[in-house]
C-alpha cells in the first residue's frame, strides 16, 4: 500500500512538471483556465494557485483531451499498465466539504457532507500527514481527493482545515461551497444530481399547471400572494406523497409521525410553514424519499416592486425580474435612445450575472433586429451579428451558456435536515415574546 501511494506521489509530480513545462496549446489552455478560475475566486495567493493547477490536471481541456490524456500519450513507453490505470482514475478526482469521521493510523475516514458518502483517505507524503495531524473527529476539511485503489483515496492539492463547526456555521459553509464549486455539488453521486435535475423539471411543470404560462407579469404584492398559494399546493402534494391524510387532525398526524403536536407547531413556526407540512417531512424519514423540495419565497424588495416578470424554464428554473417589461419596451420602441436610462439598463443586463444566457436568448428570439441594433450602438460594434456573436458576447461578460442547478432543485434529505436544525438553533438564540418549547428541528430553505 505504501508503495502505491509513493508511486502516486511520483506520478502526480511528474504530471505537474509536464504541465508547467509545456508550451503551445497546453500552455495556452492552462493560462486561460487559471485566469478564469482566479477571476471567480475571492481568495488569491499560493494556495489558490496550487488548487487551480491541481484542478486543471483533471478539468482542463485541450481540444477534446485532458492534460492527463496528453501526459499518458507522451510518456507511453515509460508508464506501466498500473500507472496508466492510476492516472485515468484521477479523472474522478473531485473537491468536497468533508467531515472527519475517524482517525486512522495512516489516514482518515471522511464523509462528503454534500452527498453523505464515506471515503478512506490516506496522505501520500509525510508533509501532508504532518499538516493534518491536528485534524480531529468531527472537524471539517475543504479539499480534493483522488482515487488510488478501489478501497482508498488520497489528498490532491491543498486543503483547508475549517475546525469543528456548529450546525449554523456548517450550513453557511455548505452554502458557500455551493456558490464557489457549483459543478461539484453531487460529483460523487450522479444519482442525486439526476434526481435534483428531475425535480427542477417537475417544479417547472407544476409552475405551468398553476400559472398557465412560462412568462407572467404582475405586481410584486400580487405575485407574493400567488407564490404563497403555489407553495401551498406543492406542500399538499408532498403531504400526499408522504402518506399524510390531510383530513386527519393535527394530534393524529403528530402521533403517526411519533412527535409531540406542540413540538410540531413550534417547528412549523421556526420553518415558516404549516404544521402538517412539518409532520409530512418527519414522517418522510420512514419512506423512500431521499430528496426534499426547498421552499421558495419572494424577496422583500420584489414584493414591493410595481411589476415583476417571472420567466420559467425546465432547466434554468425561475427568474424574477422587476425590469423585464422596461427592457421589452426598449425593444418595442423604434427611437429607443429617447427612453431615459436605456443604455444603463442594457449594460446592467450585460454586467449583472442575474440576467443569464436564457434571458438574453429569449429576448434575441423575440426581438432579433432591434436587439442587434441596440447592442451594435451601445457596444460600438457596427458589425455585431446577433445570430453568430451572441454566445461569445455572453461569455465575454462571464455568463455561463449552460445552467447551473437552480435553487429550486430538491436537496438530499440529510442536507435539508441540517438546514432545519441550523435555523432552529439560530431561532432559539433569539429573544422570544413568550416562553415556548424548544424546537429540535426547523428550517426550510
């Protein structure tokens, strides 16, 4: 086992040296990848640069090949069959937020908090082993791990010891991870990712069934009420799926869920939902349900807006836009420059990441001629062609051309419960008007 780890360390260093010494397309790809990743990160410095290089080894693309593919091709005569297999296994390397579940004589048992999957991870160098000596059971490590055999993994790249986090801080850390590493949410659990995407499609269909269109516009106040009504219907569906008879009394539901009805009421208050939905969630632990749909609530600033447009898509999710009708007015007005603030609005849609590629493509499909003219004028690009140049323009403004998993996607049950318990702890720390029982659970994202 030690020999395999030592060989793993040697191959990793040889691969890094190969990439850093390269020129041509590989060097250009590394430079481009590094610039993109460092631009996205709020952290800089040597550790961040090391992480970027480590990620490039498996995520970088040179035409249709990875740096590992090129390394294997260029060192074919020197690499054994086992070496090649190990290198190809590294394509499964991923970054995660891990909890230390056990300290081993030569490594650690870790649990990926995003998927609840467990790994035996062994450092491949004395330096890494020494740096991790202070890690204790229950503490959180942000790191990348790479497979060595079918039974164990090793650390890949730098790591961050985050200490022992209480549930509120852990929930925040998971939220930060989701923001920073969107592509790694369920990277070691494709079944969870598939289920999450299915939930987005299902939510979209529920949205269409309720609102009757994939584009609606109304006042923020009215929309807030409609969203609450829509969420109530979703909750009733979840009650039925969890086997909760809505006609039963609260006491009967509480008894079936094995919880005191007063406690359920307290949880419901903490979660901002109704007691029966809480009982459904509690009872669902005994069913095959593994994913839970988050609660969607209109932000306060949108509730006060004069008009809010909601665009819905089975992949991009729902987008809430208080200025969409204004933008459409520009596209429907021949003398668009006469409208006050027109250029500022267009630039806002370009520069703000809220206005994603889906929104731009939708506008381009509905108003191709006028949108092309506006962009030619504002960008001072008279040859700009909307049909051929839009995607490159969106990329120029750092807008992904494919959707990330939307916030409305269902989350694994263990994360849902963590978020509930985190909010319950925060709520218990706040002063209350009257003495109530302490809620053991509560939180609906």
